C-alpha cells in the first residue's frame, strides 16, 4: 500500500491498481513443473509401497538407487576434470 493506492512491483517498476483486488498467477512453465513434481511424487510413493510388499521390487529399487548414486559420483568426477 502506498497511501490509499495498492501497488505491485513487476520487476522493473511499480504499477498502481485502481480496482479493489489483484490476481497473481504462475507461468505456464511453473505450472508444468508443478504437474511434473506431483506425478513424480505419486510414482515414487507407489514404487516405495510396492517395494515394501514385494522383495523383487525392493531389490530392483535398491539397485536403481545404487546406480543413481554411482552416476552422481561419475558426473561429479567428470565435472571437476
């Protein structure tokens, strides 16, 4: 609020609003990223639930997690070189 005026900074300048309300929204890219995160979380939850009930899935998950860690190590070593 600036006196009786509602203002918002758009990254470059302050804009005044004459109406009684304002709306804030996310970009399309942000919405897509959030959708991907929700899907990824649901997938990971399902896999963990299956791994808790099935030894074969648990073994595959452990191997997958080990492979991910090995990849992170290799990437870190190649980035430093």
